[in-house]
């Protein structure tokens, strides 16, 4: 299964959520690959707390591979290379979690070429054969990374593979509008995908939204006054109406993650040990576990349509 993570804005929690989902799927015994296609800011290594590659690798990263400058993309076993002791002890029943980092000092592609698209497809085919789940973290917005992924997955060797497109957005008016535009707007996912050779209806059926930093439950900010609490409730209702009007309603949403104090200060994996130590909220770990389950459950995915 190939999972592409994208968003129209930065700061949506796209990368940190995707890294946590990859980790949660690894705990279920699946071998998982995490590929950093955020070419201008390849910092997945920092999320997995691997100091040696926290800004990518010096050479041989995904960027170099796509340009044909190296014969194989660099890979890092997260459980072996991480500096975080708790992450090293994933457990005997867990699968492998492997990071394919970007290049330190790399830059966004200005355009694609047939050679780059072909190498991208070759990489994805090889990874899909080796790993049960492959996460590809794309750059934000209508980027060349998104176009490259759409072109590669439209090729015959990838056309029949199970593919998911996750659109991340925060629970604000601006982010809802931006996410809807990224999918349905000019030069968005559906329009660009159609130009690349995808069937727009099939592509839309492979697309779901993930709402991040949604205030509720044990993470809801405490209203200081009754009027403030009422206003917050009104805004939540208004946002739900706006999401529905922009085709981000219930049937298009895979799930949501709550506001998490730990992630306000430090982007990282939320481990069960963080919850047990009363550092992270239980609802956050539960949300990641539930999202990971829904992501790979074909029946549940199709039921959302």
C-alpha cells in the first residue's frame, strides 16, 4: 500500500502525524517505509530523533536518487539508529520501520522530467514490494513533489496498486478552505491527476482528509467565561458547516487528532511510554492508533464514500 501525505499549508501536522501513523502500523507487525519527499525541508529524521540524519543525509538521499546521482536511495533503520531509548525497544512482535531520508541542503524540484518520473516509479514499485505500507511525505501545496507522485502512480506499473492520498488540515477556517482548494481547485489534486492520466473519480475515492489539532475532550482549552465557552462552541459548529459545504464533511474525513500539549512544544512520536508517564494525553495515542487502523482497513475506507 502506498500512502501519500500532503497539505496546502505548512504547519498542519502532516509530517508528525504521518510519522506517528507509520510507527503505529509498525507496532502491528507490518514492515513500514517512510519516504521523505519534502525535498526543501527533509526533517523526518528529527521526528524519529535520529541526530545523524535530522536534516537529511549529506548525499545519496531521495533527491539524489531521483536525479540519477546514486544507484540506490539511502535507508536508515529507525529502531537501530534512533537516539531515543524507548523507540529502540519497539518489541519483538513489531515490524521494521525504515526511513528513506532526503538530502541535506536539497531543494525543491522546479519541474519534472521523464527520467525523474521513471526513477520515482521504480523506487515506489521496489518499496511496495518490500514493505507492507509505504508512506511518502510530500511537500506542502501544489508542489512538484505532488505532481511527481501523480505522474508516477499513473504509470502502468503502479496503476493497479492500492494507493491512498491523505490531505491534512488544522481545524480552522483558513485551513479548511485551503485543503478543499488543494483537492478540488485549479491545479489541485484532481485536476493535475487527470492531466497525468488518473481517473478523477477513482482519485477522489482514494482521497481522505485528516483534521489535526482539533480541540476536544481532555485537550480542550478551558474557557474562562460562559460567553467564551459559548463562542467556542459556535465556532466549532460553523467550522463543521464550512467543511461540509467544501466537501470535507463526514464521509470524506478519515479521522482527526486532538490538540496535544507535547506537540505544541516538540514535534515527536507519541509513545505509549509518554502516556504512561502522564506526559502525553491518552486521547492522542488512541487517535493515532485508530487512524492507522482505518488507513489500512479497506472495508472501512470504502464505507466512508
